[in-house]
C-alpha cells in the first residue's frame, strides 16, 4: 500500500460535516449590495453619525424600484414580520419603496428604505410583500463609515459631533469616496466600508465625468473639515492603515 503524503488534503468523507465555511447567501430572499473597491463619486442621502453614512451612486435606479399605491402585491401577514425581512413600505403618500425590517415592536415596525437610506416606523398594516422581480436588483444605497475619525470620549458620538459632520457635508452635492483597503476577506454585507471622503466642486465633477481615471486628488477633505467644526479639536486623528482598524461607534442615546 502506498503511504499517504502528509501534505495531501484529508479525504472529504473524513471532514467534519458540522464545520461550515462562511459564505454569501444566494437564495431568492437575498438582495445583494453594491460593493465598491475602487474610488468613486456619489452623493450623501442620509447621515446617522461618522460611523454610518448612507451614499447613493449617480446612476442609481431607485425610482424604478417602487410601486404606486394601491399596489398589486398583497399586505404582509403581521404574524410573519421579523427582523431582516424585506417588505414594501410607504415612501410617501402615493409610493411604496423597497425596505428591510430593522425592528418589530408590537404593531410598530422600524424599516430602512434600502434604495434611499432613510428609516421610519410603520404600522404592520402599512407593509406589503415584495415581488421576486424587485429582489433581483441590489440595494441602491451603500453604508460607509468615515475613516480616521474617533469620538472625543472614545465611546460614542455626541450630538455636537453628529451635527458637525452634517454641517461639513452640507456644502457639497457630490463626494469623491476612496475605500480603505484591508488584508482581511469581507464576507459580511453588514460590514460598513471605511472610506475617506472629499467634497467636490462642479469643476471636479466635470473632470471625473470626462476621464477614465480613478486616481483623482480632488475636493475638500471631509475629515479635516469635520474636526475644525468641533468645539474642541485639539487632538490629532490617527491614520488608519487597514480598514478593520477603524472602529465603529454608536450614537449617544
């Protein structure tokens, strides 16, 4: 009998079947997200804190992923509602938009509009089933976290810090977004990409749109503007080497 080489992989029949390798879901209930690994430009649609900024690409198709009231779909069975479930929820008085349930409290349901970035509470009677066709398109918004920033107390973002970020972003319609690289494999859509952001001027946008390059050095640093707007900004942010080095912090409750 030929001896088995110690470097040879173990036969599959001996591998513990209970050991599961994490991998992306591919079932019909999964709605994929847009993952950007190269610099791009986008607009900001919702701001929670420096650790949670929702952006939208200029070529989004959010308006095509809605339903006009009354919808063709059936109302959701209130007994089936659960966190992580996709539903159609009222975006305004005449339109339903794709949403994901974040929390269920009795008859109140908190949802995020996955194509618009905002959140809202609804009664379970206001929610409708999402068609399989609408599930084939990725989220039209992307959550990112601003890199190289930390709250002054190192625990949570204060109201003043959140407002300073909103003020820093308010002067620009579009932003140049540069994802931070990491050596780790990201297999969780819940991982918010760590990015540096730069507010763009109209001439910057023209240059981007008329070029095939992606190595632009344009705009105003949002991180630097954010710190200068704070009442106390005597501390110096530490540069992030790997995206996972940038921690996410909650907002003050």
